[in-house]
């Protein structure tokens, strides 16, 4: 009983951590969008699809039967971050220019879309 209770608390803590990280990522995105004077309503990240994906991710974190969901989620997130850093460096070298703020906002939006849509898919595959 005590062991099962411990795993439920860890799952809830992982889900809360995901929501906190999601809020921080979306808040940084909102600051970047306002700094380049772009309309927020015209972007995919302001659509309800992202919030549905966030809810599905939280429920799939809570429904995981295997241990180590937080570690797997950290590894997936770190892999995405490293892939986007490599892509930014690669495009900078190939185009022989430094990325400006608009380019960085575009890369960040692509990262967020993959992060929010990839998290529930990864956790569903992990449940199988």
C-alpha cells in the first residue's frame, strides 16, 4: 500500500512538473512573439490543439504502468533540444549568416509544436 502510494505521488509530481515546464515554455514564447510584434492569434500555438495535447500528456503520465516516466520524458526533451540546436547551427553554417530574432522565434515555435504533439505520442507508445 505504501509503495503504491509513493508511485502515485511521483506520477502527480511528474505531471505537475510537465505543466510547470509547459507554462514556462509558452510564456517565453509569448514574450518572444510580442517582442517581434506578431499577432498571437495567428499562430498554431495559440490554438486549442496544444492545450488538448497538454491534457492528454498529463493523463498519459498518470496512466503509465512502467516506472521512470519522468526520466524518459527528460531524455525525449533533451533529445529534441539537442536536435534543434544542431539544426540551428547547421542552417547558420550553410546559409553563412547568424540567425536573427525572427529565425530564433521560428525555430522555437517548431520546437514547441514538436514538444507538445510529440509528448503524448511518445507516452502512448511507451504504454504499449
